[in-house]
C-alpha cells in the first residue's frame, strides 16, 4: 500500500554542572583531559562527533538490528536508557538540543511558520546563539551535514545562511525526506540535486570528507552528522498559495526507502507485540482515547512500515562504521567523543496509533543516547535521567567553555564517578511539552489523519521508589501512569473509566497528584536553573529536592492550596495567555504561603 496524497501545511515536512555554576577544573572529566581544557584553541582538547538520526525508536528495539553501532558504541561506550527528548517532533526537539533550552524558552514549537521551522529559529535570534557559534568562540572548527531544521529550504537557505559552521552541507526542503531525490547545499554554494542516489549514502560521503578535512587542521573539531533515516519518505508534489502565514503544499507519505542492498532484510520482523500494541481497551486521554482498534490489514501494513524503518537504518549502521574506521586511520579515536541519538522517538500501533510521533508516551519521548569517548565507561548501561536540553551543556563542558547562564539543562554524567554520583545527586525529572498537531504518517486507514488539539504539558519523574508520568492536556484532561506497575502505559489512573488505587507510594493518591501538579506548574514555564532545580522554587530553604521529600505530611496543606495547572484554551503554538495560571505570577512558595513573585 502507498501513503496518501494529502493537503497539509509545511509543518508536516517534517551548561552548567548539575546544581552548580561555572566549570570546575577539578572535575574528574577535566582532570582526565588535562590542563589544556582551559586554553581555547589547544589541540589537546577533545574532538566531538555527533550523530543525530530522525525519528528513531528505542522501545521498538531498533538498536537490536544495528550490529556495527553495537560494536563501536554500545559495547565501547555508555548507554543512557533514561534519556528523553522534551518535545517529540523534529524541529522543536533539535532547537532544544542545540540551545540547551526547553521549547517554551526558544518559542520554536512547530516544524514550520508561524510557530516553528528555520524562519522561527531566525526570528528568535537563535542563529547567533546556539552550540556551533559557542564552539567556534571556544576555538573549535565546526562541521555539519544532513538535516538541520525543517522549513530550511531551497528558497530560504541564504536568507540568511545558517550561522556557526566552518563548513556545512545541509539537506534542504522540499527534498529533505526524499530518500532518492535529495538536495544538499554546501557552504555558500547553491543547492545540488542527488536524484537517483540514496540520501544516506550521499550524506556518508560528505561526512567522511568533512572528517578528513577536520583531521588536517590544528584545531579541535565538532562534526554533526544528521541522516534522515528512519523518517518516512515524503515526496512533495505541488506547492500552493500561502494562507495565514502557512505554506500549503501537497505531499505523499510512504514508508522509508532503504538502500537497494538492504531491501531484502528482516522479512520476518514485526512490531513488538507488547501489551500496548493495538490493545483491546482504549488508553490514554483526549483524542487518543477515542481511537478504534486497527484492522488486520492495517496491522500488516504497519509491520511492513516497521521493516522499512529497520532496513533504512542499515545505511546509518554502515555510516557509523565508516566514521570509526576514519577516526582510527587519523589516530583521533582516543581523543574523540562520539554521541549517538535521535531527535524524537516513534510509535507504530501502540495505543491503536498509526505510525507517527508527537505523543507523550515512552515510545515517543524515551530515545536512544549512547556516548563513547575518553573516560566514558565501556559496555555500561545507566539509568541516570538525562534529556536533550542537557547535551549542549555537556558538549560545552567537554570543550572547556564556560556554561551559558540561561541553560535549562545540566551536563550529562560521563565518567564513572559522575555516573555513580548521579544515582543520588542528579535531578529525577524531565519536562515534556507539545503544541499543535499530531499526524498519522499514513491515512490509508483513517479518514481523520491530522489532529489539531494535541497540546499538552507533562513530566516524567523517575526515582528509586517511583517511575511516573503526569500530564495535563489543553482540554484539561489529565493522565497519570505508574510505570513501575504499568510500564506500557495502558492504565491512565486519572481517567473515569479506570479504577484508580486509593494510595500510591504509600500515601493517598490525591496527595501524590498535588505534588506532581505543583511540580508541573513550575516546569511548564521555568527558565534556566529553575528548570533543573524546580523543587527549590517551591521550597527555597532547600530541604526538598525530590518527590519523596515533597511527600512529607507537613506539606499536605500547602500543596492542597497550590494553584493547579489549567489551560484557558488550546493553541497551535506557545501562547502564554492560553496556558492559564503561571507559577511566576500565581504560584505559592512554602514560606507562609508567599507568592513566588513576592519571594524573588
């Protein structure tokens, strides 16, 4: 079966040390790398290779089908199994990654104008204020090839050019997601078509060329490599007039297209039949709760879709092998960090959903992160909670650069001592947020394939004694999942159709909800250090740093009185007036009920 031809907006083309300030040169990571770290331009500072795939799942077991990534990264590095994106769609997630800020602070919340895409990135002043610019200021050469942002097109690539890169070769819309008809734009040159060649293979040669070039220079380097696999193939057929600042286009979505040499693989692979796979009972909230079960024909198609994703990723597996071969050839491997991750996760048939992302379920937000480099433990798996907003702070720390004072994230623990300290000393929460649409990447089986009220705020809280997800939708529906007992999120404890327990974590359920809602109240509009230390905003004395601390009975009355998270109405982008009370104005601090704005 083939994906539909549909009318859609262009949006569908789609660090400071933790709990401290400044760079600590006595930190184990810095001791490991030596005193050259504090001298920008020193050749002893590490090189960094960052590989960013598109829509790669963790929970559908894609990593199990990538033997070369296992060989070079999983077996030789540390796998972060509690790594999350904070907005489960391409452009907002990438902007958060490269700026260290949540999407409500970048205000890039969509994949195309008016709320997102490359034009929004520009209008927010971020072209002069994101990771490659900071790395160049720190004395690094910077290189990038592949997809950077959505709505970065053959028409606007020079208006202005992307900032911060020593050399670049970007994939451009409307050809970004056409595996056999890509267009790349190198440095200040006009775009070049690679019709008939597989996009990931073209990208691999460009990445190898940049690596060879970087190795010849006397500066440390950052190399970003961003293949589109395993994103859907999206063929643009016809452009139309602009309407309300949105570019109307006609596009055809199909499963990803693998390289010819991989198209025969994994004939028997199927989407994992987990308890949330096309379940008998509906789950979730809002529009997800209304989904009907998928038909056998639909399930069969989704299995094919899944196989095509696995096949498309084989070119990425080979690309990674080629990168490591060249790092070894240039004798750079011992002084190079390699990061492997993706922009967001993906679901196929879970919760009765068609292929896509944009939801708050684990399939969409819990994503691969693997790091290999000097001092990083080999063949290690950690449950330290990390997020995409932590990656720019991490890379700046490795580069020996000063952390940005407005980072929302904190550096990822990399060394053995850091990982051990993270067990008890690292934040246990992740902020999750989304605005606007949810789209099915096939509509052969659904008349309604585009959902417009997919706006929500949520938190993931993972501690020694708990594993929770709590969300509030713009419809003011709520979700709460106890992933300790319900790891596949099939039982929303706050839906009227479910029988909720009277207690959770040893206290009445309502008291847990009070704390979670208060935590979300802070995080949904937090800035900077408050995003990493939200409990300190509520308890400035500093005696509460975890959910377990907040559950003390002496705080019961206070949390019952705290203003609740509530939307005024649904919007397609970040409009603060639509998002109801704000902690900075309406929140209470545990100090005789003092309001936050009075406290600060």
